[in-house]
């Protein structure tokens, strides 16, 4: 008898385990987002402490107005690929400005960040080898799977060095890494990776999804000022919009926009999203205090959780992980926080090797919101640690 292709392990089974413990953590529908960093779920008002909208731009008046104006001018979609009938002047302007922002020669805008990374599969021929950090985002992993080349993972620059040294001659070598790792919140040693890649004639590709707009000089990301062969990123986080980007040397970008199937065979970025991303670039330049505030709030939450006995290492960024031994334990804690009015992200395999709650605050939060999160952790954890720590802001 043939096996059932739908009968495989996955998130649906994790959901079943959690629901057996009374936890309903996934696909929860928000009926409203309020202006004070809260959402309404099942009629309850809870603090959103899990959004990757790091600069709080998704509700910024300039982005909202730009999206509305673009929709009125161009309609809701272009209904075609960029190569044929889907290119707008908005796309061209966005590509020019995001390339300048990132300090690169050229850029190509894609419909999502996931599609931007899938485009990398077009780089991998049969004799090529892709070396990816073991904690890379799923979209980078899928790009390697889609390509014709061989895949090798590495844990650190030294292991990368040894695996590059052992790679067969004759094919291309590409190193793929996140700039900021999406689950643990720590950063890649890009300068060391560049040095190792150069020693073995490899190309370096950096996914800047979680650092573009937030880290680096002017928010240009961790690869700012570093020679890279390609930067990929998304507008769905710090830019408060939707869409992806490929940026780098002009010839590299041109090759991918002309050969990557995820780019060639997808409808172009909707006008509203392109206009919102353009407005985000303007706000990021005009309001640098948003970056400082997001980082300050993150540091305050890191320090507060650590003082309560929760280890948020190795993160040094606005991504704040709190780990647990089992999914059931993490799920029960998630449910307790939800009942206390705080919404976080419950993550586990395959997104994270260890069950965890993944927190992040935005520039729209304030000190009182940090205090609310810390109070909820203190109470749900049974008074773990000592007294509630004071909320201190360093910037």
C-alpha cells in the first residue's frame, strides 16, 4: 500500500501536542492593531511583544499615506512579472535608492524576502558548492536545496575554513549567512567570513533581513562598508512594508534578476508596498532616534530578563530568546504570558533547535511596556529571581 504523502510530521503535530496541554499558540487572528503597541485577539487587548516591525514603521503616517496614494494611482497590483509588464517607476526608484542606502552598485526588488533568497538557487550549478551557516533562515536553506550544487553546513568560521579546504576544485564556492540570526539574535562575524571566503576564492552572500534599517551606520546593516558579493533582505521587518531585495555589484544583480525563477515568474511587488518601502527610507534618514530607541528598549528588556534569571544569550540585538527544555514547558509559559496580557512568539523545531519564546519590541514601545513584560515573566515564572528590576534606559 502506498504511503500517504500528507501524513508527515510537522507544525500541525506540534500544535496537537500543545493543544493537549491547553495551549493554542499558532495562527491566532488579531482583529485590530491599536496605536499603543497592542493587538486585539478574541476580544482581549494584549501587548504585542513579538513583532519584527523594529522601528514601528508599519503604522507610521508617512508610510500609510504613501501606500494609499500609490494604490489610488496604480491600483492594487501590477498583475505581471517585472521582466514583461510589471515594472513601475516606483520599482525603479526604490531599487536606485535602496542600492545607495546599502552602499551597493545596484539592486533588484522582489515580491518577498523569501523570494529574494530563493533567487540564489540560480547561482548553484552541478559543480558548485554552497556553504551555509547551520542556523541560517529557512529561505537560504531552501535556495540551496533548489539549486543543482552540493550543500555543506558550518558552525563557525574555523569549520567553514576546513570545509572550504576540503571542497573539490573546479566549481564555484558560495558562502551564505544571515547577518543577524533570526532565532538566537546574535550576529555573524562577517569580516572573518569575508577573510575565510577570500582565502579559498569563495563568494560571500549576506542576508540582512534583521539588521537592515536597525544596525550599522545609518541603519545600512552589518555589511555596510564590507565588500560582499551580494546582500539579500526584506522590507517586511524594519521597513514596515513587504518585499525583498537583492543588492550588490551590478553584474551580480543583473544575472539574478534575469535568471532566477522566483524573480522571473512572480508578479511584481504591489504599488502600495513599494511606495511604503520608499517612505520608510525617508523616515529612517529623518528619524534616527527610532533606531536608538529600538536598541535601547531591547537592551533594557535583555537586562531585566537576565536579572530575573532568564538567559537571553547569545543575543545582542532586538531579537530576545528565552529558552525552555520542552515544547510543552515553553507552551505552558506562553499561555501564562498571554493570560497576563503579553503576546510572544513560541518557536521550536524546525525554526529553532531548542524550544523558546522569541520576544522583540519596537520603537513604538516605551518603558512601561518593558515593565509589563518583566512583570508578566516574574509572575508566570512563580517569582523566579528576586524583586522586579527597575527599567533603565541607557540612551
